[in-house]
C-alpha cells in the first residue's frame, strides 16, 4: 500500500452559546484526516481530530503544524505493508490523543472500504439503537428548564445535567422540579460537576444531591486529588464517575494505580481525550476487572467522530445509557446516517454521508 494523507480544517458552530465550566463557547475547531492508497484514490478513510480548549492535552497552537508533519511523514513512506501500531509509534503521538483517535479512525475506515463503517455490528446495520442520555447544558434557570422539558418530551429516560454554573440552591430546585415530574423509576438523572466543588464542601453537597435519587455525579472535585477523591468515592451517597481524571493518564501502570487508589464507581471514556478506541478498550478492561462501571461519551466531535465512537460502543453489551447525544448541537454538522429517536441513537444505513 502506498499510503497517502491530507487534512481539512473545519469550524463547527453551536446552535447556542454553550456554557461550560471553562466559559461560553460558540464554535469548535476540528480537523479531518484523510487516508487513501495511491493505487485506489477514490477509497478514502476519514478520522476527526477535535481537541477541546481548556481540556485536551493536545489543544495547542501547533496542532496544524503537527498534522502537517504527520501527513508529510505518511506521504514519504515507501509502498509497503505497515500496521497502525507501528505507524503510530513512528509518528510519536503519545502526547497527541485527539490526533491518535483521528488517525486510528481514518485507518479503520480505509481498511473497511472508506464508507465510514469502522466496525461490523448490528448498530451499523440499523438493527439496534444505543440508549443515550439527554444532555442539559448549563445556563440560566429558564434555559435549563426549557431543555429539561424538551428532553422529557423527546422520550429520554436518562438526563444528564451540567451543574456548578448556577447557585447551588437554584440547581437543587431544578432537580426537585424534575423529580416532581418523574420518579427515579421513570427517569435516571446524572449530574456533571466538572470539578466545581472543593474537597471541603463536596460531601455536604453530595448529601443534598442524594435526596433527588441521582444515579451518579461526574468529577465532583478537580482532577489530580487522588486521596480526596478516594475518600469521596468511599463515603459518597451518590456514586462517583471519573471523567477529567483520566485525561493525560496514558501509562497502563499509572492507570491501574489511579483506579486502585480512588476506587470509583464508574469511569467515563472520551476517545478524543484518552487517545482513541483501542486506548478506550484498554481502560474498559481495567475497569471491568475491578467491577467498575463505565460508559462512553463524545467530546463535542462532529458526526465523523461521533460515528466512530458509537460504532465502537455498539461492540459491547450495554447496561446503561451512553453519552452520545451531541450530534444535534451544531448548525453545520456533517450530514450523516446518525439519528436520535426516543432517547436512542440509530444508524440509518439508507441515508448517505455527505462528502468532505
């Protein structure tokens, strides 16, 4: 194979100003990596590199320079049989998890015929959907209430609320209104604090949240405080899921040490942030060996990245909703077969992908 490579910058525009723990965001810069064999240039594999500002370790001003270097290296390869692990090692992508995910996805796509089909399972055939949570963004009380009402009307059985952006009493009032509308048997509630609590206040806030029968809370305190997080996980009345805690922890021994020290109830996997699909699979193995639950979440990728994550997720026997409902966030997302119906993500094979 005479492997060839190029990349395309693309700016995604949100339908609203999405307020996160890192401030309001209106757009998201991503890059699409294309791979093809010079002998068959019409068959193209595509992967998405979408590092997040303030979160991804490879959200750097020299990202385009690194992408250029990667493509230059690939284009200079002599026609030969080369495997993805060897190529990744040659390119020295240890500190570039979003780029690793993009290259991995483009490779799998190319090998499977260049039709955005990364894995062969019942999801891509349209036989089964993936249950997902409805994401409620932080904002003022009216904005959040509007989203909650909309998600319930759309048939979601699991809501995820971003908290930490409003007064805590206001956030508790929102949770109370949700519980007045739907019991814990009817609706699962997850909350994501994005590290908004201090270790000193976290336990008391978790006690108050527990009154509303919360399924879990993501990252109640900032990452890197292993002992404080371990104490919370041991005594919290609300199960704790590690999210940002996983970012940058790429060595297997350190991953095991972190899980064995903190002993979380759940971990949340975002391939863009942890280094790809195979890296996510390694985390899943470590978690399951320790009876730690997990679910997959997209990291605001467009439908290209979301598609790869969803197909990967569908390879597993799923026991709870996944965080894969971000495809509707953008005005200019890439048209795709991905569709949400009654709180599930479906792949509609009769619908075609838009060309890039």
